[in-house]
């Protein structure tokens, strides 16, 4: 089910134990930004950026954060940059069940329930599901219990041969789309657990009869749909992802709300009749 913005960036790697310079250089190279361009964005000089990257100059805390912002470094990795530069992490990582996030959880629940009868769910950076509405639960009818044990994982549910995979009409196309997007997330977050999850789901067998077959009556889709069978009908959904703007907490930064938009009138009519 889950998808995120796609891309083909390679993982950021840098020698460990050499301070913040190699890390910043790795992020800059991944973003394909020159030292001069980064300097102009950050109101600095190419010479100063070069000195930082080579370790000849120690950046201030403010400069680390400014460079990280212009390089679109994820919040979790900004903390890593600060630590490498000798500063304390700036962004906390609050457990989602912490009372401080009560308002956030309530707001997300209200949002996905308000989206019914269409499916919606909340996932974290590991694609673990933290909330789901009735539209999602409807799609999970008859899923084996072992896939529904917490933590519920959207990628396992979607691609496992005992999960939704056999029901997805365009499985090869949708699977390739999801795996490519997981690769981008691995590059973005440099997460070993995420890399292990990717290796697991990429190794799932694909049914021999899986194809990219079109529905009986082709529809001019405006984006790649997930076409999934449910009780003898083929439903079509377009995935949309929402994240929090300017997050100040690692947990919040890594949450995403996925909504599945009906891609044809037949899907709209069916869901409205099923979940009034």
C-alpha cells in the first residue's frame, strides 16, 4: 500500500570518526550541489565550505543547522551532524505514546477517520502502521494472523505472498514502484533496519501469474494506481502521502499519513456503499 516520493539517490556514506566535514561533503555530493552553490544558499563562501569539509574549520552550531537545512538533511541525521561537530542534538525523539503527543495522535486519528470510506493510515520511517481507518481494515479481510501481529508493517502486508500481493492485479508494476521508493528511503535515512526490511520484502516470491494486466475497461489514470481485488471486484487507488512541515521532533518528522484516493467511479461507488 505504502509509497513515498521516488528517486534514485545512492546512500550517503562517509568515513567515521573524522568529524562533521566528511558527512557534510557526503550530503552535498548526494544532493549534487557544488560548494559554491551551497555557499550561496547558506550565505557563506566556497572557501569556508571547503575548510569545513576538510576539517580545517569547525562550523558553528548555527552553520551546521543552516547547511543541513539547505541540503534537506532529515531531522534524525541533523542530530548526527551536530554530534559529529561536537554539539548536543537539537531535536528530541519523543515516543509516539508519550502524553506530550496526545494532541498529535488525536489529530491524526480524526484525519484518517474523516477520510472514510476511503482507506488511510499512518506509518513511520520503517513503514510500521500506527493508525488505520475502516477503509484499510476492509482491504485486510482474510489476511493471515501472522501478518497482523504488531508491529503491523505496511510493506510486509502489501508484498508478502500471504498478504495483499496475490490480490494486486498489477503486482509486478506496483512491487517495482514500492521497492524503488524503499531504496530512496534507505539513501535518505541511512537506516540499517530499513535496509534489512528491504532485503526481506524484495526476496518475497512473485506469483508466476502476476502481471501488469489492465482492467476490462481501461481508465486514463493520472498516476500509477494500485489495482486490487476485493470480493470479486477490482478496486483502483492512487496513493498520496502527507508529512509534517518543519518538524521539531525526530518521531514526528518520520511520520507519514497515506491516503488512498479512488482512481475510478466504480471504486468510489463501491466504497460508499460498503462503508456508509
